[in-house]
């Protein structure tokens, strides 16, 4: 009995990148006939063309949609199963949400089976190197250029705690490179891409009292006691407040201030 065995879970793929689904064909036939139906969306005929390939277990190409053929014959397993993989390459000109659906039908000796594979174009997140302390300048320059021409840069993130790097989210990585080419303080993109999970720590603001411990020597940088030195006595993590005792006051005075109104000048030993 002929059957296709494998996982065909939908996959997200970045513009210009491939995605693969391995599968096997179980059959007693010596020859197999594959036919393919490719549907792109959501704009149908106006959608950019995806590359689709059928490969054998040694990664040799059996069929691709470069030509006009929608059918190919290949050797079967004869008695058992044979491994294949379907590879789809997302076009570089894809827009967010563009889709492709590939229906693979295999037949032999009067038997047939089919499986459908779906992929969706998704954005890329890349890491751009910048001159140290020029991250905001680069971000502002890139943001201005993002609105010129094809608008395929979706977001720019410059975390205050990360020096020398800017995160850029967009679809077409080639155009992302082009738009940073003449930004003087921009260096180059780090090879490869990152993920939302990897940058998530930078998306959550850090508490203003992180890194401050009781006994630290601090300088007040705002408020009525600006410029005074004080010793940290207590920390309220919930309110992001610290209670300090002014060092140079004739009478020890506890003062409660926000965590961002002090600068640590000496750590508790």
C-alpha cells in the first residue's frame, strides 16, 4: 500500500531563507510519479514566486518549479520506504504574511496519496553594529530612511543598557543592508539573525534599584539634596525606592528617594 509518512506542520520562514519538511514514501512500487500544485497568497498572481524543490535523501534535486513541469518520475523503494524532503525558499521580495501552499501527490501502480505543506513569510530581526555611544544617532538616521521607498523596516530598538548595537526588524534583509550603507556611525550587521526570545530581556525595563544594595555609597543626582553623598539603608523593590542617610548632615537624616535619583559611587565591601 502506498502512503506518504511525515510531518507537515506549517512553518514561518524569513525572506530569502529556506525551510524543509522531510518525509518518506512507503510502497512496493519500483517507480513513483510526483505531481505538484503550488498556490501563493494572499494576492495570488501578484505574489512573489517561491522556490520549491523536491530532494532525495542525499539532497540531490529531483524536481523544482524553475521549469514548467508539474510532474516528475523517480525510482521507488520497491519494497519498503524511501526518504525525500520538500524545500521551500521564501522570495526576498516577500511581504509579511505572504504564503505558499504546496500539495504533493505521489502515485504508483494505481495507488495514490498526497500531503500539503504550508509556509508563511515572517520578519527578520538583525543586529546592527554601531560606533559606541552613537546608537541613538544611528537609530534616528535609520528611522528617517525607513519611511523612504519600500517600507519594509518595521521596528528599531536601541536598548540603553547595550552599547554598540541596535536591533532592526524588517522583511527584506538586502534592503535593510542598503538603508544602513551610508549611515556614518553604522558599522555592519552581525552575521545571521536573532529572535524575539533572545532580545526579550531588553524589552522589559529594568528596575531602577537593580544593582543597588544596602551599604552602598551613593550620590544624589536630583532633588533638594542634589550633590550630597549618602549611605543606602533600605531598598523597596516594589516601589523602586531607596532610603539613604546623608553622610555630611550634622544629624543623621533618613531620606527616601527614587532609585533613578542616585548614582552609586562606591559598592559595599
